[in-house]
C-alpha cells in the first residue's frame, strides 16, 4: 500500500505506519511525503480539506472539513473507503 500526502497549505500531520511514528510535524504547501507499507497506516491531520492524498496512485477523498483535526486508519482491506470516487 502506498500513501502520499500533499498539503495545499501549512498543516500539521502525524503518520504512524505499522505502529511506528514516521512523521510528526507541520508540512508546508508544495511538500510531498510518501509511505509504502504492508501494515496499517494511521494519520492525524489538522485542516484535512487542505490536503491532497494519494492511495496506490489514486486520489484520496477529503477526510473532513476545514478547521477540524481528524484521525484516519487505513488498512489494506479498507483502502477503497479512502479513495475518491
């Protein structure tokens, strides 16, 4: 499973992959982080409407409204729930 994060504005993010924190910081507009894993990927995003995500090369859906802090746990069996349709 490949997860890509692309903030449209400065936003805070924390990503845990397979139980290990892989990223915990403010990402700036234009930055890109990618994670490849066979394990569960959990993320906590501030202002999720300001993010573009990619999941296995497909665009991800919005996870919440502007101003919210949201948590998402992506597993191989729930991946389709997070892909934009």
